[in-house]
């Protein structure tokens, strides 16, 4: 069956974003909007949480907001 | 909507509580 999703929430996709620049949880959620991935809100939250725990990115505060980032 | 985004961000941060 054809999928309408044009974005996939994968560890590799998250890694690429976090190497490019530090992002908040909200920034990441914006990259993987449910209407683009076809996932539910709950699935998105659960999968993204698992991926972030596995990637264990560095953290820093920018403008009082926690940002995640990775270095290559 | 932005309120849904806020809710999702809050849920994600709760999931990551120990980690963050």
C-alpha cells in the first residue's frame, strides 16, 4: 500500500539534525510532524524519546532552553 | 496546532525526565 508519509522518524534522521545544530524537543517535534510521518502523537513522543535516550546527545542551555546536539 | 505541539513537547520531556 502506498504511504502518504514523506518524512521518517528514524535514529539516523534525528542524528543528522542534531549534528547540524542544537535543537530543543520542540524543534525536533516540528521536524517530525505527525501529518508528515503518519505516526500518532503518542507514537512520535515514544519513538523520539527512545531515539534520544539511545543517541545520548550533549545538552546545553541556549536562551534558557535545553538544547540537544551531537558532534561527529 | 501549537497547543498540540506544546503538549507533545511536555510529554516528550516527561519521558526524558531522568535523562534531562
